[in-house]
C-alpha cells in the first residue's frame, strides 16, 4: 500500500517503499526491481528512509528521483535510485512535505532544461495547495509555488510545447470533488486558472493525445464541487 513505481530505461520496473500491513502503519525501506523478461523480482538496496505515498520519477540519465511521502524522518527529503549500482543515495531535505502528490516532468522551451513539478496531495495537517519545482540539472528544488486550490487525487499532464503542466480536478479532502483546472506555466513559475472539467472528478486519469488535446477518464463525482 502506498508504494511508488517507475519504469527504468532498460524495461525493468522499480518498486519501492509502501506500508507494512497490520498494527501501526510503518513506512517501508525496501525496494525491488522487476524484470518482465525473466518474470522475476530482485531485491535491491534499501532507500535512505522508509516512505509511503511518495513518487518515483524516471530521469533522462536512467536514474529515478524519489521524493515525498510519509517517512521515517521528520524532515521531508528526496533521494535518487541508480540502476547501475542498484542503490539509493540521499539528495537532502526538500522545503515542502507532500504525501500522495502528482509528479510531472516538463521542459523549459527556451532552455530545454528539465524540471519535475510535484504538488498537491496531503500536506502536514490537511490537503495541500503547494507544489515544488525540482530542477534536474541542479539536483534540487528551485521554487515552491502555491496552487489556486487544495487538491488531493488531482490529475496532471505536461504540455511540452508550452513549458506548462495542466492540473485538473482533485478533492478538498472532505468529500467534495473539484471541477476546475489550472495551468502551471514554467517560465513564470506560477499557476493560472485554466477552465474546467464538465463534471467534478478526483482520482481520475488524464492522458495527452496530441499537443492540444487530453483524454480524461474516471474519477466520478461524489458531491458537487467548484
């Protein structure tokens, strides 16, 4: 429950963390890599801290950025998985504590620099309206940004030609699903209101079909939200 997974460059899949069942929930340290050719899972080195509700984002050099989630340390941190050594190394603290956030890679069209936008989910005491921007080349968070809404189980997808990320729907944490959407514009480091869905949704999927069209599926409404 609450583990993260990432497709590696060679076709294998990393599974890491999660929560042990039974008793007091305890974030897990362990990780495995699944090979679809041999149909076997191999245990690799532990993460630097146990995590549950984190994200794992593949990077162009083959490594995987792991960030967020409830953890065994008080300070929110990030780490990097290297498939060449089958091990994790700490990347230090991050400024925002997020559990079950969305995470989307997006390039700056002017510089071709790669960033990862991580936002929403649970904050310290409630659903979060915060996001953080990880710059891959710098290896750190370079900005903390406030969204227009608190969003749990929102969907997000990159618009690569515009250097932007579209974020739709989500829940306020009290059973109200959201209809509205917003756009994170990378050059401005800001979120802007950006229309809305035809129905409130949380826990839905959003897939980019082409440069300007998205397919939104699932995550139907409970109560009407704005």
